[in-house]
C-alpha cells in the first residue's frame, strides 16, 4: 500500500482529479456526440473526452480502475471535501457565449435576472 493511501490520500491523484471534473459535468451532456457538445460551445478536448464517458462503470473502464470500490471511496471523499464546486472551471469558458445569448434575451425580453443568475453561479459575482 502506498504511503499516501495510508495517510488518507488518493493513490491515483491524476485519475481522481479527472473523476472530480467528470462528476462536475452536467449528466445530460455525458455520452452526447461531439457535434452536440460543440453546439453548446464546449471545445476543450479534455472536457470533450470526459463527456464521452456515460457512467461510473465506463469511467472505471476508461481509466483502468479495476475495483469499483475505488470510485465509491472517491465519491465519499468528494462529498466530504465539497469538491464538486469545480463546475466553474469548465463552465467559465462558456461565459462569452452565455453572455451573448443572455444579452440578446435581455434586450428582447428584459429578463435581467437570468444574467444575474449566471454571474452569481459561474463568475462568483
């Protein structure tokens, strides 16, 4: 057993970080064709490859994790440490697209609360 595991750390740190990011991605986008994802403005190759993974079993297969209990342990750690706040990291890249769409909507319909909601959720303003 690795020293880091005995101290409560994560043995496969890079895979764990990928898992946290994957968990933060919207479920309805997982497994969608690349063309659909690009229509949403998602062009980052790392995010696109993670969105190819539909569920935890697929994640384990893709990353060569043989013991599904590892993902159970990771889920507990993610929840305990509140790590899913990383939604900002992938969504922030979409802000210009969303701002333009919201601007068009606000200028047409006057729904400024949608703009405020986006900035509160994604931009922490």
